[in-house]
C-alpha cells in the first residue's frame, strides 16, 4: 500500500468541477497588407519651402524674386545656379540705380552747402 494520505486540499479538488480548457487569446495584431513601395514622404525629394514673396513694385526685381521659386522643384545641387542667377540680376538692378542720368534726364541735386565752405 501507499503511505500517502489525501489531505484536505486533495479532497476539496475531488469535488470541484473540472476547469474549462483555456481559450486562446484573440489576435489583436493588424492584418498584414501590401507593403508600401515607397515612404509617404521622401525627405530627400525636392519640396517647396512655402515662403511667400511680396512684390516690390519693380518688375525687374519681382521677376528675379519669382525665379527663386524654380529652386523649389530642383534637387539641392541645382539650387546654386538659381541663386547665382537671382543674385546677379538683383546686383545689376541695384547697380543700375547708381548710373548717372543720360541726356534729357534730370541730374541729382546737390545737398545743402556746408556753412564753413563760405569763408570771407
């Protein structure tokens, strides 16, 4: 015979109904879908900066500033050509302001004379 005797816990377990088998946990993972071929946003792709350009009233200057928008659609290595072209055009427009008036144009007025220029 066996030396083992049933204790109170064993007797209590004998009268309990069997536990139902454990249910598997529901799968909450998203269903696999087609993998995207490319990311939604490619940081290396050309993208507009979204900077508003305010007209200056000078058609030549406004045309050069509008040219800056061309860089929005170019890769970074193409920006330099656009920037140099705009810089050259703006520099030429500023230089044209310093050109002496030609025939038929009014000459700039001299400023007021200094009092120490008139000695007696």
